[in-house]
């Protein structure tokens, strides 16, 4: 089980990295073999895909996403803990409620992340 204090610390660090638009700090949370699912991928890339595989590809995707959303800002609403995962529920700069689940692997790095939107 993930310690709730560790989950809160992860959420604070993760949101700070996003709010600072610090791509390297964001990517530091992820394993090299990360798999990321989000319906926003097709909106940002213009391609018919909902998944990004690998840290390098994720960095390229998020670099493009950040350049398209200079006003990006997240505010944490709730952090949920599980056995090997946490879910951060947050409000984004578009006033959308987002739930993002992070499954952790070796070295406390995220190996799977799934973003869902209200």
C-alpha cells in the first residue's frame, strides 16, 4: 500500500513541476518505459492515437502540449491512494475536473498513467 503522506508529496511535486512548466521535472517522475493514456493526445498531435509509449516520446508530446497551452495551471482537489497507485483529482486551467491515475513500478517511478476528464 502506498503511504498517504508519500502520495501527497508526489502530488505536490508533480503539480509544481507542471505549474512551473518544467518538462525535465515533470519527466523525472516517470520510468523510461512509461505508458500514458489520454484523450488529449489526439487533440495535441492531430493523430488518431490515445496512448504515448516511452519517456522520450512522452517528453516530445508534452513539449508540444506545453507550447500550445502557455496558461496551463493545475490545482489539486484530492489525492487517492491504492496498493501500487495513486489518483490525483485536479482542476486545470480550462476549469475541467481531471483524474489522473499513476501506477508505480521499480524505483517509485510511474510506469502507467491514465488521464480522464469530466
